C-alpha cells in the first residue's frame, strides 16, 4: 500500500482573516479545497492511503473530508495535541510508514508526477529525496562588475536564479530513527543528515508549483484553477 502524508496543521497566519474561520488546507481553489486537489492527484498516482497530520482546526478538517471513501482512498487523521513542526508529526504515525512514503505540505499545488517522484525516491540509495523548484526572479537594475575604480563589465538587468525547497519529500522508513520525539522541522532533519553524512537526493519540478502561503500566491492559484 502506497502511503502519502500531508502536513495539515499550520495556522495559516499570513492568510488571515480567512484562516481564522477555515484551516488553510481547506481554502478553496476553483471548485475544490486545496486538500481535495492534493488527495485526488495522489490517488491518481497510485497512493491509496493518505495520512493527514493535523493540529489547528483538526475536527473541521475531519468533518469536511470524512474517511476518504469519496476520493477512493483510506484517509487517516492524525491529531497533534501541540504543534510538532514539519518532521515531528511523522513519529506519531510511524506504524503506517513501513514502506517508502511521500510527505508534502498541505498548502502546495503542483502538476508534479508523484508517481515519477516516488519511483525515483524508492530507487536511489538515499533515505530522503527532496523536490526542488527553479525560481527565476527579474532584477531591475544593470549589474556592474569592476576592478578597483575601473568598470570592466555591465550586465543589463540579469535574472536572479535560485532553487527553492518545494515542501515535497520522499522518505524511507529508516529515516524515522533520525527524528526525535516532540517539535522537529524538516530543516533540522536535513542539517542533522548533513552532519551525519547521510546522502540527500533532489528531484526537479519542471511544471507549475505554487505555495499558497500568502494572499498573492492564493490569488494566482485561483486564476490557475478557475481556468480548469
């Protein structure tokens, strides 16, 4: 059984006042909630068990989604008594994570092929494979290069290129031994793996990727899904 974990416990403070009433993963995009879009796309990629790691408005999420039958999946709601970060929730549900699994943030929309990503994560020799997304940011000024007081080169409005950690991970069960009980983030997990010389692989997202963390990102998602 393929299992995916969706981290659904965030407060969504940057989207208030909307998230004062509706938990961020249930914010609508087009005619569906964000979580519904994620669950359906995971199901279409062969994931038949979805675990939701919840904290804020957990009961609201459970009542909205039910047991997952209408999405064709087994849906399990894990409720945290207190926030556990982005890696800590995995220790609560370790009984379900006996095979390689996917973890993703509950505020992400993407056309990533979860099946291709999962296959890549299973077949490499890393305990952790992370999705990354190339971000190209226009730069508004010409960039000057110089040697002392002599200008040697000018590059007119060069793009700034960075690679974002996309909040989607493929993990193998052995990684759970590296996660302590209590609050623990994916950033600390990766730093710990670097220190212990564990390999971490990456997987590029070539299509669209939206992190619905701010109002302008949410507006982009509405435009995108309103056309579908």
